[in-house]
């Protein structure tokens, strides 16, 4: 069984630049947007954090928490964003562990509920998330699914 480490950006701040590049490569959101959010977290301007699964020093999974993940329901905040696991590491529970970690961390800071948007069905329910409603993504023609973790 592989031993991966689960860390926050505050535990490994030197990940900031490579992590921003990694998320940008996965999602196409400008690297500067990730850097801005990560910097606010590192400077304790927000408790909305960044979480990673590492295989050695390699980022193999990650996610963040931001105010709004590019949708019209600004009242449903904060949002888990950018969840991604490298393809060759999928089906090992990495995404589930990251989701559980972020839920526990946010609750420990009194931040609950939290939300996320996704096109997936059935995946998030395994980790205690509930479908809440459909929301309109910014510049998206179709509605997308909003989940809540209470």
C-alpha cells in the first residue's frame, strides 16, 4: 500500500508556485488567480485553505476553498474548488481523503456548511455531501449541480 502525505499549503508553503501551476494546468484558470487565493491563506487573511496529497514531493491530488466557484449563487459560500487527482492515482481514495480533510478543517474553524459545484452524480454522496440545487455557472450555457456538506 502506498504511503501518501496529506498537507495544507500552510504546512508546506514552498508548494505555492508549483501548486498554482499544477491547478492551472488541470483547470485552465489563470495561475495568478490561484496565487492570489493561496497568498491570502498563507498571510492568514482567510481560513479558506489549500490541501494536497503528495507522493514524495509530487502533487498527485489537491483542492482549495474559495468564496465562490464561478456561479451565480454568491450566497452559497465557501466553495470547495479545483478538486483533482492525477489519473494514474485515481480509485485509491485520494479525493475522498482530501474531501474529508477539508470538511474537518473547515468545521474546526467554525466554517459550515460548505458547498461545491460539479457535473458528477453519486461520487460526492459517498463522502457525506448532499445535492442541494442547480446553479448557473458563470459564462456556462447549462446549469450545474450544487452540493452541500453540513
